[in-house]
C-alpha cells in the first residue's frame, strides 16, 4: 500500500539539471538552487503542427455552423 503511494509520488519527481536535486514536475524552478526547470505537466508550448490542425478543425466546425445557420435562415 505504502509502496504504491511512494511510486505515485516518485512519478512526479524530476532531477534538476543544474544541481541534481529533486524537484516536482510542475515546478518552474528548482527549490534547491532556483534554477529554471521545464515542467512536464505544462502544455503552453504546443506542437505547431497540432496547433495548426486544431485551428483547421475549428475553422471547419465554424464553417459547418455558418452553413447550417445560412440554410436555416434560407428555409425560414
Ligand atoms: Zn537545482
């Protein structure tokens, strides 16, 4: 039981590239040396290809909605 809990916590521990100390994966700076860390759970930097695909999908959805509204208005 306790072992499983420890493993779950260890999954969120990252080794600081500056001092080799332990930090948690959501941290943006090392608590030991204040060095900058790249948080794993942070998705601010999205893959540009995925971002382009999402934008394309949004435009397609927007186009379908616009077409549906136009057809609905025409039928009325
Ligand atoms: Zn550090």
